[in-house]
C-alpha cells in the first residue's frame, strides 16, 4: 500500500508539472483565449476532480473487478450486481487518495444490475451528489469515471467524456436476468471495467451508474454506445438496498402489447393481481403509470423497471373513451427461491426474445471464474461482524442497522410520559360516534355496528375485527406496541425499505418524498409501517394473510399542543372500500 | 513549442466551448435535426444482417434518402418518424454507384434537410451524428446522438481494394464510432444543425480488419438524388461491370496482356471522343482524375461512372498531358 501511495503522489506530481509548463509557457497564448473557454475548462477540471474523488476502483482478485461510486460520507457506494457477484461478500476498493479500503456487500438488485457496498474505515468519505436524471437531455455533456480494463492499479480512475445520446432507453434482459430499463445512453467510452462507475452531468452531479454497452462485431470494446442505470431508478431502490435485501423487480400482473393503431393495451392479466382487483381488464388502454405517460410498450416497461415490487403506484387507463385512475400494488417478478437461485449463479432461461444484436456486459474477468461459495470461503477478518446472510437477505447485518436507526427516530419522537392506555373518542365522518381504547391488556373499538375487542398479548390473528376492516384492531395494537416499546417488542421486525407515502407523489419523480417502512411479522400476519423523518408513524397496512386485501390505516398529524403526540384522525380503508374516517376529538374531558 | 501548446490547449478546451457556446446549444441542435431523421425497418434479421437502418427526410412531402442495402430488399419497408408515427415506405429509385436509395412515404409538412451542396467541410469540424444505431430507439424514442470531429476528407478507396464500395469519391472520415449496425443512412450535422453528410454502410478494411466511420458529403448526396430523380442511374448489374469504351467512340488496343497499356487504336468519327479531340496513339493515364494503368482499368473506371456523369480523360500525347472532356457518359448496352 505504501508503494501505491507513493506512485499516486508521483503521478500527481507529473500531472502537476505538466500543468505548470502549460500555464507558464506562453502567457500570450492564454491572452488569446476567450475567457469563456477558460472558464469552461476550469469548470470541467473541477467536475472531473470531484468525480475522481468519489470514484471507487473495485478489485475482486481472480474474480475480476470493476467500478463503483460513493454516495454517502459513511461509505455507501453504488455499483453493478455483475461486478460484485463474482467477488463474494468482501472486496478491496481503491480511491484516488491512493488508499485501499475494505468493503462489504450490503444489498443486491440482480434484475436491475445494482449492488450497494459499504467501504469501511471512515465517516468522511468524499461522495457524489445525486441529480434528477429525468432532467437529462440528449446532447448534455457527461463524464464516466471508473476502472476500465482494471487499469487503475495506481487507484486513479479513468475519465471518459461524451454526450448523452439518448434517454429512457430500454434494453432487453437478452439471455440474462439483467434488465436495463429507462437507462441513459451515452457516447462517452464505456469499456469492460467501467461497470458500476458513476455517470456525471456537466454540473458534477451523479445522474447514473454505467453498466452496459452495445457490442457486436467489433470486439468487446467501446463502440460509442454505453448505457447507465438512471439515478431516479437507483433512488427508488436505494432504501431497500441499504436494508441488506435481495431485491426483486416489479410486475403489474398484466402484460401489454401495441395495438395496430399504436395504443398500449392490456393483452393478459392475472385475476389474482392487484391490478385486476382494482378493475383493470383485458384490452384496457394504459395511459400512464406512476405519473409518467405511457405511449409505447417500451415506455411501459421503462417505468415499471424503475419501481420496486411492493410499491403502490398510480395507474391510468382508458376504457370506452373514459379515463380511470387507480392505485395498484406491484408484485414481485420472481419467487424468493428463484431470486436466491439467480444470485447463486444458476442460469435463468431467457425471458424476452434477445435480438441478434443483444448487448453483452462489460465484465472483465480472468479465465478462472471459481467463485467462493458460502461453505468454502472463510470470511475475511475485515468484515467479521458486518456480514450476516439470511434467506431473502444479502446481508441482514445492514437490515438491523437500518431497523435500529428507524427505531431510534421513533424513540426520540416518543413522549416520555405516554399514558399506559391510549384512548380516543370522536365522530365518524360516515356517521355515528366511536371510542377506541388501546392498552396492554386489550384493544377495543366501539362502533355503531358493535364492539370489537382483542387481546394484544394473545393471538392477534384470532380476530380480524372489527368486521369488514381487515384487521384494524390488530393493526392498531401492533402500532401501539411498536411506538411504545420499539421494534424488538413486536414479533419479527425488519426494515422493509423506503416507499412513497402517497403514491400520487411519484409524479414528482426525483422530488417525490420517500419514507422509511418497517415490516412486522406476527401471528402469521404482516404489517408494513411507514415512519416519517420525525419518527411519527404516518401509515400502516396489515395483511391477515398473504392473499388478503390489507387493512390500510393513515394517521392524521398530531395536534401541536398534544403532549402525547397521538394522531387526530384515522383513515381506514380496505381495497376500494372506505371502512371509516375517524375524527378524534380533543381528549381533555375523559382522559386521566 | 508555443504553437504546439497553443494547438493543444485549443484542442483540449476549444471543442468543449464550441459545443457549449454555439449559436444553438447541442441539445437544441439534436432536437431539431433528429426530427428529420427516420428509423427504417425492412428485410434482414438473419445472422450479421440487420433488418433496420436509418434515413433522412429530404423533402417536406416525405422523400427519404438512405443507403442502398439488403434492408430495402422487401416490399414492406416501414418508416418511423421522430414523433413515433409509422408509415409504409415505397422505394422510388436507387443510385448503385453511391449506394443511395430514395424512398417515399405518404405525408406532408415534414421537417426536412436541404441538400445544399455548400463548400467542403473542413477537417476539424465538430459534428453530431444522428442514427438508429443498434435499433435501440423504438417508437417515439429519439434516434441516438453522437458527437465527433471530421478527421479527414479522403477518397473512400484510399487504400485501393481495402474496402469494398463502388463509390470512390471523397468521404468525411469521423473520429468516433458512428457507423454501427443500424446507423447507415443517419444524418451528420454541424453545430448549427446543417447537413454535413450521411453515414454510409458499414465498411471494414479487408487489409486491417478495421471498421470505417465515415459519411458521404452532402454534395455527393445531392448529385445522387438528382441522378435518381432524372433516371440517369444504371442498374446495379450494368454499372458494376466494365464499360465498353467504344460507346464513347474510343477503340483501344486489343487487350492481350495482364496490363495492356491503354493506347487509343482509333477514334470513331463523329463520336464524343472525336469531338473531344482524342487521337490514335494517345495513352490514357486517368479517367476523371483517377489513374489508370491498364486498358482494363480504363473500362472499369468508365463503368464506375453513372450514365450521364461527365467523362474526362487525361492522355499523354507527345510527352505532354492533354485533358479531354467527352461529355456525359452514354448508358451501357443491355
């Protein structure tokens, strides 16, 4: 390492001297040059300098290597699945400060060809600032920073410059699982080894992660056609990836095709899908998905490819001239076992028809591709205590990290003297009054239709009451336990990831706010609980079983003067049915 | 030294500034020029033969210029415009020598390039290539844009025989990988969006294995379009074969050797050769400025010309070079 350090300093010295020679040689030369040109040059040098600082050169020994890009001061970096897949859970990463850092695998999105790793040893890593990749236009200048042909043995990344050639490109999986949806096409040189490196805008902001290129008859080198995974897609998945998950991509449960007149029509749909439940049928014309217009099958696939399974997204369709707007929950494409098999390296039969010019991946690897298996590979000292593979998780250690982070935010927001029993009373917008009592020994709701009661300490699944709610009392009991006692008090709690609180905000693209979601499994039921940055639970959904319509509860903001910080209303619905809108009255009168 | 540095600095930052500070931004140039580029889908799809290529609109009523290729070997050529609309295209005519084809679609008021045969483009000019490369843009997705520099203006067959193309005139060699599958027929424009040329078919040097990135100049496109419109292009078969010099009134010495020197044996009276002042015993050294070393080469060069193209011979007579214009080349005999 000292030798490398020395060499990089030498390189800097050489470059620096050359620059000095240039600067000092002929001042008249500089005077001839339009100041705007000099400014452009200076700006470009600065952008390249910043991009180089956060560029990661990944070395995976015999398994090859590639590139990455740091996105947080505590060392989280983005790269490609196909770069880390042969490397195993531990890798060595170089930065242009001339130092090598240990890194550990955090999360994988095999379909999207994305991986998150964490570099260890610092909390002040230089990192890139993301930008809205939907603002990118063909003709924009861009930079790729990375480790092409694994040349960065001195840990200095290579920079290639180009323009954006195309946006919203769709690249078929082409015989692999890796699907590049909504990607950015560039003519900056993307060669084997550039995979996983950052694509930067002229402003120096990160707009994507390079990962693929069109190769055909000219050998596996740049032909001016590279593809980067868009920053907006990366952002949608980053919460799940940081949670150490093995991530799946989404399906609507319906396929679409072009009609003769160019409309995008539903050509097949599963009756078990949420889309069917919400009313989508054969031959409906898809108009928009997640707030983006859909005019071609490619556009539909582009939008879908950027969305994680499990999210609820707005869908607009047209039938008989009338537009319908619904919100649909996306399902996973693969089963958990299928995903695990994919990551274990078992080939998947190709899905879409790979074209004759199916692009291949730039993954430089030595001939010997023996992968360290879980049994044979001994964990390096560097990642001891930081790596915990479990079914469904790439590295559960980081799930616990995220879960505990959210728990800490909830705990901070929780008023110290929360009453043992939470009591709410008020009017139901649909008519009548209600009373709700949540305590350690009972959860009770009194409605005009009758009283329902469960024992929070007993089997929550014993009663999915009140009738028609889909498990409202169980949901509220879990909510109270989570908020009062923290995630370890309620069954198995994991960090799910991030999701838009309101599906409609997805129309804002990069600006859409995503919030943390915890997942609780208890008594065969599953609950997903959305927690905002202030530690307040804003929404939860409860499934009494996997195929059931969930009970959705949205919590109204607490009154500022309420020391308990409890919600002022509950909006409860199930599927398309509103169960009730409960307006809580100030608790002054009946509360102890 | 200082001049060297000056050019280095200009190279380093000049191009950047030119593209970022031009009258139109590159984004605007691409946006407006891409509206004149079309995606074409036809025959192919077999190993190594793409079923798609690019084309450019050259008239508002739907005339499309593209390269002559196997993609057009079908009655069902589909043309997708920038707005994603799909049209059935009809082959109107071809120029086999320049390997150009004109198609038409039934449309009106389309944005189109004008084939102004302006001055030659200087080496070093910054250009943007717009094409349907690799077929990655479908439907209403915009064609791909790549930026580069005209790095040379040279005859396409600079290394004689190294590339197999009937066209032998000057082309613009580009410094970027523009001539990918699907790119032939794409537009090359300058920073103002003016047409510089058209990406030619994929050509690989048989000598070095290197793929060539090049564009046919606008002036050549203009000549090709006019030849097609006036019906003066021959068919592929007759044009590729040697042209009988007697049709111009020239009787060359009998072709007995591997490289029979192209001496004129006789000039037919009343022929264009006679009018041009050619005489027996003149030695032909060039056809249209292109050196010919044998009798066979003369007839081959004449064959490369399209019917109607001007025929100009350079001959040696009494130790001096004499230039003779024979007027338009007649059509080859069936």
